C-alpha cells in the first residue's frame, strides 16, 4: 500500500445524509460583489496568490502554474535577484521577497478586559473549564477570515467548541448553518462528540473526504459506489506484475529504474520471453516493492490534483530539471498503470478516494450541489492541501461564509500527503479577497513543562519562515524535563532504556517514538533476556518487570495529537533512515507535491518538534554516540547543552552536518584522521590531533 493510501485509510467515515435545506441561489449582486472584491484585491496580491484566488483554465495549466509559483516560496536566508532574468523569474523573486518580509499577518491584540468578561459570561465554561483570555479574544474578536495559531497542548479543540457555543448563544448562526472540518475520521468524531456534550446541539463535523462524498452523493452522481484504496492499489499492483512478467521492454525499464546493479545483473536474461522473475533475490524484491509503492502514490496524487499523464509530461518538461530523464522513464512505467487505475473506477462508474474532492468541486461549480453554511470551521489547518483549499474556495464562490481556522504551522508534517505549508503561512494573501483577515495566537499550555517548551520552541524556530510564538506554562515550578541518554552500540542504548524504565513509576504511561517503524528493532534485537513482550502489529509493549506500565511504540507521524507521561526518542541518529531522514523522494512525485522548502530539513525539523512535545513529564533522547543526529548537535551546541551530561558527541562534519568518525591510516598507524560518516556523498576528512 502506498504512503498516501495508508494516510487516507483514516480519512473517511460513513456518508452523511443532510436534512433537506431550502436555500435560494445567491443573488447575482452578491456574487458580483464577491467578484469585485477579488478583482480589486488582485493588484496587491503576489503571483502565487493570484493563482490561488482565480479560476484555472485547465487542470494541467493550473498545476503547472502552481508548480512554477511555489518553486521558491520559502527559505531560510534572503536572496538577491538578477535584473536580467525573465519576467517569470522576477515574479518568483518578488514572491520570495514578500515571503521574507514582515508582511505576515500581524497578531491581533487581546480584547479589552470588560469585553472579555462579557464574552466569557455568554460562553460559560467549556468542558468544565473557563476559557483563557487568549481563547476568548480569538472567539469574540473573530473576523470574516480568522486564523488561530494554537501551539501544542494549548486547547485547539476547546477553542473550536467555544466558538460554536458563542455562535449559538449569540444567535449568530443555527446548528444547520455551521460546518466543522477535520482531517481524520477519529478527530472528526471526537470533535462532534465534544460539541454535542458542550452545546446540546448536533453540528455537522466531518472529514474533507466525507464532505466530498456527501456532495457527490447529493448531486447528479449520487449513486456511484466508492472504489476503496485497497482495490485501486491492487489494480496498480496487478498491472505492474503482469507487465513485468510478460512485457520485455517494460521489464527492462523496471530493472533500470530499480538500480543499475540489478540491471547489469539481469539485463541479458531479462530479454528472454520465458524469463523467470528472481523472487529469491532480496534486493530485487525490495526495489520492486519500492517501485510499486511509488507508482501507487504518484497515481493517487495525480488523481487528487486532477492531472493525467499528458499533464505530467508537460510538468516534467518544464520543471523536471536534472531529473527530467528519469522522470520520462518513470512516466513510461506509470502510464499503463494509470490507465488501468482509471479504467477500473470508470468501468464500475465509481468514485475513488483521491478523486473524490475533485468530483465534489465539479459538483459545486456546476450548481448540482448547494451548501447551507454561514460558518465553516477548519481544525488542524496546517494540514490543508491544494485540493482541499480548492473545495473551500468553490463553496465560498457559490455562497460566501465566514472562515475560522485553527492550526499550528510548527506542526505541519504531512507534505507526503499533499499538505501545503504556504496555505497557512500565506493565509492573509490567499483569503483577503473575501474580506478582512485576523490572526490570533493561543500560547498557554499545561501539557508539558517550561524547560521543554523553551527547548522545543528554540529548536523549531531555527526555521525563521514560521510564525514566532512564545508558548508558556503558568506553573513556576522548576523542572528538568529533558535528558539525553547515550550509547555507542545498540546494546548500550537498549540497556540505558531498560535502566530508565526501572526508575519510572510502575503505572506510568510511556511512548517509544521512532522515525520509521523499523526503529522498534532496537528493542526486539537486543532483548536477549526476554524483558519485553512486543506486539509489532499494535505497537503495544509489556515490560515484564512492571506489567502495569502502559508502553507503546509508534512513529513520530502517528503520535501527533497524543501525549504520554514519558517519551523516549529512539531515533536520534544520522544516516539515510536517521532523524532527520535523508532518503531522497522519487523526483516525479516531487512534481506533484508542494515544493521542498529551502530551509534544510524544514519538515523533518517540525516532525522532530512534534515528537518532542508528546511528553507531559520527561523526554529522553536515545543518542547514537557513534553517529548522532545533526539535531543532537543543535541541541547540544546551541539550545540545551546541560542535558548531555555524560553523553559525549563525536566531532561534526562542517560540510554536511553528519558525524565524523576516527579512522587510522593503514600505512602509518600513528597518523589518524576523522572521516565523515556521510561518505561517499561527503568526502570531508580532517587530521586527528
């Protein structure tokens, strides 16, 4: 199953059947007013923002324009532009300049104390707690377009529930006029339950895909069945396997895309019609699975962006750069698989998950669906993708509504699924055509302690493109909530984990976090004495010495939104599958995703921040002292060196940031030198003293 399919498996719940709502079409004058607002705002907008607020001429053109305009939207340092470049390049440079300037949304001041108190009396307690002054200000001070930046553990969901309570209590909206959108079925269900418990009203809270399905099923294509991701992926896999086995030219192309080593090994035999696939070759099986995963993910992103293989060819010729040759070959591999995918749901007259939002946008645009909403609230707004944005925009063009978005740019970690950080960083420029925009922040958190707040905040804000936030915990109790534990071997690192678990309360909740699922192997391989019972399918771990301790393993991505008393980061090492991960993405897939930010490892940095902020009491970094993560060097050298007592790090490569290892000169044992562990990509060496 491809990455996107795994991510989408949690996105959609049961289709919603709305009550009939009588609503006349928007008056022409209202639509004209919206259009005039958009037109009037255009001279102030950047090139990318104009693309985000204007209808596209075609899906392929829209995608290629979007690609051009997001190529260079964010980076760590300002750059200069040569005046002799083309107009397109000047436009890109201008957008960079705007992004680097102080034109971000300005933080709104808190409301006057008397106004806050009046609003608090109207809203009352939410889930038995009074809202903070920051939350009240965001709720009662909301505008037509509102962005609430709420840090980890600051009460995003509570703020949304409070805003709905405010709308209902003031008579501003009825339950049928409010829509709440989230990104997973679990979070949408939780949101719905909490809203009902607090307000006594049923408010529509759903995922974007559930909304898309509702729109499709209440329009002219209502009876089309859902083609689930598992079925679609099997179609792609079966088509690939058939061609690999029966088509010689396709087989040779696949081997070439796998690796030059495999091509050299099998190219002669692979040209025979009766060639038997080397299924006993571990490398072949790994590369074959990687190709299938990449093809499935690329096809799903093609569908979600409404772009076909011809459009992909155009994108590649314009923006493929040094990868244009490989991309052409990858497209040759994917083209028959894409046609098999499309033919499958076309034959069944079905709706596929990735294309569900595309179909919903079409239904909104052609008037076969009309929405009843006056207020739309979006949770986890940092996870917005281009197709989801297009759906919201289509709904607003049909009949405008107030938009209330809550999110945290510091926790944007789903680029692989299409999430575009620019949709939150450029919130003002994107939505200002619909009216004034306001930005509030919620910065009080009781989830974790001040030392962790300070360290994690300083770490993530080394990416200066993000909004500055100053989180704080109201408690003034001195704490020591971070500690580095080291080891030169897996066995040593395993032992320090066991030793620390023995010191924790016997009923503590513990989270072992990895960058990849394979990071759990540290616990599995080293447990020679049977200290743990590990269920790899669920991640549940039982420490036999303390059976009442609640221990779970999961990846950093999966942990988002969760919290435990104690957290162990198992993956504080360098290398391809270290943290930050340096595994390169498939170049063709990169053409479909938002542009990689210029700040090195920007999303990996945010993911590491998410991992750091899962703990309530204490965070342990399990450091590979032979090859530590470059993030460990940052923490050690610039942020919190005191937590590394007893954990010595080797010298760091000044070129690539990886660790240096001590090596001996074979011809002269008395002359040692340090070599970069990033070899062969980095060949840095220095003489040892």
